């Protein structure tokens, strides 16, 4: 009996501890409309106070360059939690930081594309401190990533970071940061006047909506979008964006370091369509690739090859002209409290989320180059939301290119009507609660209006 009493006391103590932990760790989802929340008013005020861009003094000049960030040591691959931090050992593709620097005599902007899963929040923090080394601030930089799930990992501390990108290694953060700064330096060294043009071609048949299994879904933005820069000597660069998730390498191919299809695409573009190319993941939130091939390597070649063929037919049709319009805006975002749901309609409290993930700032970027507006988002941004915004851009007479992973990372932003669907994109990776789709659309529309 004495043993039973001791056992019951221990069991009761454990129950009390568990209940106390749940009480301080979980809270019900707050479904207050975003327009009634303080974070909305704060961001709205910041939007209204964004400064106007200075008048141009010259037509746009541009330079471009890349810097290898392929390490001399193995790292985890960033992307699939199922890999549990396994290291790659075979370099299928070298990994680069690519930069296009633009200048109109009044404003200098660097567009940076990383051959990584995302723009790591740790790299963003490092760049904010070190960008003055190249005469820039974070507000002058537009970032993006190819979203390959087979590229470098090890850049994110914390439990969630380890799940996404493997064991943290500060050397990797320094390697990436140095690569970005060196690519910018090289690009600054070859700046010259350019003509600029925009083109697009439909590739909707190469993507599908990963949420469709749970019910009806809307149209996706399946356009390949292109900005071409050409110097007077004929040297050219292409900035390319598309919404296919770079997941052609399955999670069992952890042994390969690879840029997935964006790497194969860029390599081909640099052989046939331009001297230099940069790829940025578009609105990939909930968008999967329609792949063909018996192996992952075949899928990569086939997928990139077909996209390249469409681009190669489009590039000669792009009309080029000098332009002086160059404007960039950075809108720091306030967000609802963290809302990762764990049990029914119960979510993790902020203290626990920040403990296991970290508290990183996020913002929206808007960059106007001539008649094209690029909007960068700190998330996997929905292809459906992007499609919804295109008619507004057309009405305003501008081309709209929306990209994901501009710095920081807040999970997935998908249409609010899917909030309660039991999907990875809408539940597991929705980290900041309901109504983010409408909130992001409103703020992105505000940036579009400003430009």
C-alpha cells in the first residue's frame, strides 16, 4: 500500500506539472479581425510614413556578378525535416550568391538571389550590420532565394531551425554573408548604362495546388516572369521568377548538394539566353511542381529544360529601352501573436514559439524598375493570392512580380478561406494566425500604390 500511495502521489504531481505547463504554454486561437488589431494600425502608419524616392539623375545603370558559397566542408541540407540533419557528401551543383546592382544617380539598389532554401534570418541580421561595407543599407537590398530543398543548411539556431536546416553552424552564416557582400562588390565594379525590358510566358501546366485534395481551390499564378538588362556592348542579364516549388529532389536524396531545377534552368539560360541569370522563387506557397522523369535527376533536367524552352522563345520578343525609374521601399511588418496550432483550436503561446524558433523581424519589400514592380515577401507566399493581385497591377499599368523569402521567415501565407483546412501549408506552417492573406494583400496593395 505504501508503494501505491507513493506512486499515486508521483502520478498526481506529474499531472499537475503537465496541466500547469499546458496552461502557460497554450491559448485559444484569437480570431479577432486583423483591422481591429494594434499590429495592423502600426504597420498601416508605417506604410503611410514611407518616404518618397529621390528624383533620378541618370538612366538606370546596372552591373552583375556571382560568388560561390559552396563550402569546403559538408553541411546538413536545408528543407526536409525528415532528413533529421543528415549531411550531403556529393556536390551535384555549386551554390552561389548572385547580385544585380542598379543605380540611377540618386538611388542604388542591390538585387540578391541566393541558391538556398530561404534567405536565412541569421544572414539578414548579419547583413544589416555589414552592408555599409559596400555602401548600402538593408533598405536598399531586395533579397530572394531559389527555395531548393537540397542546398546548404546549418544556418538556423533553435529547435525549429534544426528541424528545417540541421545543426546550426555560425561558419555557414559567415560564408553566406561574405558571399553576398563579395557578389555585390563585383557587380558594383562593372556597372554600366543598360536598356531594360519585361517579358512573361505561361507555365501553369507545370504547377498544381497542394491544397486541392481537401476541396476546391482558385487559379494559381503560373507565369514565368522575366526582367532583361542589356548593356550597350550587348552583355545581358536575366532576372527570372516562377512559382514551382523546388522539390524535385525527394527527401531521400539528402546525400546531394543541389540547386534543384532552378540551378539547371539558370545554367541553361546563361548558355543560350543571357550572359548572366538570377532565379527567385515566386509565389510558391502551396504550389507543387508537375514533374516528368524516372529519376529525380531526370525530373530536374526535364522540368528546367521545358521552362528554358519557353523562356528562349520569349526573350527575343522583349522590347528594351533606357529607363530612369528606380524606387525601393521597405515596410517593417508587425504581426499577430504567434499562432501555431497544436491541438484543435489551441495554439502555442508566444514565449514558447520564440523559445523554439527565435524572434526575427520581417518586412515587405517593393522595388520598381522601369514599368515593373517587384514585391518581396518573408514567407512561402500563395500563388492564389498572387493571381488575385495581378488584375490590380494591370489596371495601374505596371507589371507585377511577387517573390518569396525576402528575409526573415514567418511560414506560409495562404488564402484565409483555407485557414481551417487540415493541410501542412494551412495548419502546420501557418505560424501567425487567421487573416494573414487579406492583411498581406492590403499592405502589398499599399506598396503598389506608393510606387
